[in-house]
């Protein structure tokens, strides 16, 4: 899977709170099963406005059901009504699919970030993500 940040985890890792921190980037990825972050329902993808799952939340079922994508975050919103576009700072992928994020609309851009199934990222490239899709586990973004 292509990633600019290079972090990936595996489902089933359960050793308390497992955190992989990328050297120099300040980006962390952790197993959902090992975390206390339970605000995101099972089988869902959740975006948070701030790092560490703070601020507004947006539960995106259309990333785990057909069409499995959002080409432009401008029409997707946090619960407080603000757009997701360039506002997402952390994400929980509590689905059985791999989540792929891009910094530009229509799955383009400098950043391409992937979060495997049942993992979360406490801090992703801040406020730059603009489109997303999910693919079956094991497939490339």
C-alpha cells in the first residue's frame, strides 16, 4: 500500500496500548482493539476535527458501504456542521476495510495516508485531507 507516512499495523495486536510513532513526524497509529477510543461504532470510519480524537466527530458509513468513497470532503460534515475538507486531524478506522486518505479532491495530492482495518491514527497530516476511499483489507490504496 502506498503511503507517504509509512505507518501500518495489524489487526489482532493486543498488548495493552500499542503505539507506533513515526520518527520525527509526530504521527501515531494504534490498534483500536487495544485502545480506550470507543466513541467510533464498530464497522464505522470516524474522523475527528482535532488530534487525539478531540473536537467534533464525523461518522462516515459511506466509506464502509457502497460507493466506499468520498471524492470531496466539502459536502461531508462534522456533527457541529463544519465541513471535513482540510479539517480532519485524527481518524478511527473501525471497519474491516483499509482506509485511504488524500490531501486533494478526487483521490489526488501530495499526501496519501492509509489506515488498516481496526486501527486508528491519533494524528495524521493536520488539516489537509480532502478525499477518502476504502478498499478490501490487503489491497493497495
